[in-house]
């Protein structure tokens, strides 16, 4: 069967189209002929369906720049899992592969996944979609990133508080009812002292909405932001934007320090004394900063181990506003 390279693709005649595309979803049809991406041709060579293409065997082809070894590993893995898939370049798609539901193919309208391929040492922009990561042993794992919209039912604080700034916390001696329980602002003070201590983020959020007065400071919002920036630099404004967005959505964020995250979050609270598990671990990231697959894998593994979902809060580093935060859940996928 005559297959040949042409313009960076592999082409064959009607017989090749009938054998490989019409029945097994390789490539695409072009005026009755077959067009394959090189990675598909490599797979046919590896299977023994084709002996050579322009004199090249599968190892010869993989040694050229026509085929990425990482993409070949992912293509072969998905075929082994029972999927038909088409390289994105054949469909003018940005993704490396368009994967169809089992039992479907390119002749159907349904798409199961759009998959990008990356090696473990590369970096990627966190965006919605599926990422196939090929590690240094050549093994493939999949990470799915999906857009989330935070929504909860935690009571909002409508009353005003008065507190005193002490180091990086604001101490509130007489918090109004509902502020700590069930709205979950602050924590009881140590040593049996009356009142609660607000974190710098909690206090700044309340001050920004005119619900916190600060002793000895006429502009509590400005003072608290200055303290926050001294403590964390630009990171503070990004974390504040994410915190305020979660509170506006009816979600109570608390520190995620014990889990290696910025926040853990609660979408509903009946009583702080009978608190359920938090649902999300939130990591705040500049929206324009790429992430290493190793960090994605670490975040997924850590969140899964404590039965939570890792969610990235992507914040514009130039204008960190609550209404511009994008939310991306990061989860392991088994296709």
C-alpha cells in the first residue's frame, strides 16, 4: 500500500482511506484519498499495518522531527484505551488531539476531550482542557482543568465591627452575633480572652466594605492594605481579590496553610462547632504565570489525599479585582 510524505503530512489513495479512515478513524478523507498526520502514520507502522513510508520504518520516523515522541506516546495510549482520536492539525484545532467518546469517531459530532501534550519539565498556561503529561520514563498521565463558578450560602456580615490592629491581626473584643458563628470570620482569642482575632485578609475585606472601624486609624482600609503589602508584597492584593470574590459568592475562605494552599473554603455552614469538611483548596496565582506539570501533579495529589478539589484562583496581576478572578479546578483524569 503506497503511503508517502507530502507537505508535512502523509497521503494515501482510496484503498488506504477505506482501510484506515473509514473503518478505524485514522486521518481524514480528502477528495476520496487519505490524509494522515505523521503521528498516526507512526502508529500504523508500529502496529505493522504499514511496513515503511518513503523508506522509513517506525524507529526511523520517530528519530526525525516529523513526530514528537511525547505525542506518539499519548496517541498510542489513547488508542490502547479504546478511543478514536484525530490530531488537531488535521482539523485546524489548537489542541494536539481531538478525542471522541468510545464508540464514536470523526464522522460523529461528539467530542470527549481536547488534549494538549507536554513533557514533565515544560511549563504550561493553566487553561480549561485536558493536559496529557509524559514523564521522563515515558509514562502518560492526564490532568483535567475545568472552569468553576464559586457559589455558597454562608451568611454575609451586615453589622459593623470595631477592632484594634495588633501585629498582623485585628482583635475584636465584642464581635456582633453571627460574625464568628456561622459567618466564620476570625478565630477565638488564645488564653481565654474574650473576642476574636481577624486575619489581615478578613479585616481588610471588612474594612473595604465599611464594616470595620480600626482604633487610632481614620482609614482602616488603607492602613490594613499597607500592612498586608508589607507582609506579602504584591501577593497580598492577589490573595485579597480572591478572598473577596469568594466571600461575595457566599463562600467562607479560611487559611489553607496546613494543606499547602492559600485557602480552604466552605460553601455552607450551619454551625462552626459542627463544621463539615471544606470542599476546595484554593491556590492564588497570577493569571499570566505558567505552571510546571510537576506542580500540577503535586496539587492534584495533595487535594485528592484530603478529599478536596484543588482550585486555582487566577488573578490579573496588573488589576487584581474580585470581579476579574477566574476559577479553574485541577483534577486527575482517567480517560
